[in-house]
């Protein structure tokens, strides 16, 4: 497996089979879940969901309102088709988050708040959030109550890695 991106911010990786992944972490989660018996696939534009984000300090030129939103789309990482014996149900979407910065947390909160149903899962690569005292799991349980958080535990061999699942915020 080799890195494809040439810039520091470009985290793309190419797997041994030639598939391009957004990050090595996303690739590792995919193969771990597939190894656990889940039928899972990468998401594409057909899996995108629409959401709205508010625009701060904005004014509508037609009506003068300051309550303006921007329409956006969000494409998650992985989609669970079926299988598995764990906590993830078929039809669930899995988001893989390595470095979860403030702007990414804000975006994810907006998407999670507008998400239909309770089939959204997030797997954190680490339990520490930049600039916050709370952990990734605590943050998710507090601000994204319908999202099932998980914490990635990497071992020395990729096949030994596993995900520790936590209750949703409303279940905690």
C-alpha cells in the first residue's frame, strides 16, 4: 500500500488491489469490518446527503434577512450493506475520523443533526480532540446524540485491530 497524495494535506492511499482510499485509516477500518463479516462498500456521490449550514454575519440582498443558510452535500466514507454480528446494522453509514479538528467537528454536528434515522456511526482513530479537554467519545455523546461512536484500537498487525463501540449519547 502506497501513498498517492503528494501534498501533506492529501492523505489518499492506493491499496494493493489498486483502489484509492481517502486515507490509510479508512482503508484499515474497511478491511477490519469486512474481516468481521460485514458486507461493506465505499460510499460515492450517490450516497451523498444534503444539509444546511448557517452563514454567520450574512444578509440577504433581496429581503434583508440575516438568517441565511448555504446548501451543501456530504459524502460519508463507508456503507454497510449487510452481514456482521456486531453493533452495526445493515443500512448504516460509517464515518472514519483521524484528526478531528474544530471545523470538521462543526461540519459533522450539522450533518448529524439533519441525518435521517439513527444509522450513523463514527469511528475515531484517537480519543483526544485538538483544543478540547473532552474525549472524542464524550464529545460525540454530548453533541451528536443519534450517532454511535467507536474508538479504533490499532495493534501491531492490521488484522489484530478492533473497534470498541460506545453507547449513543441518548443511551449513555
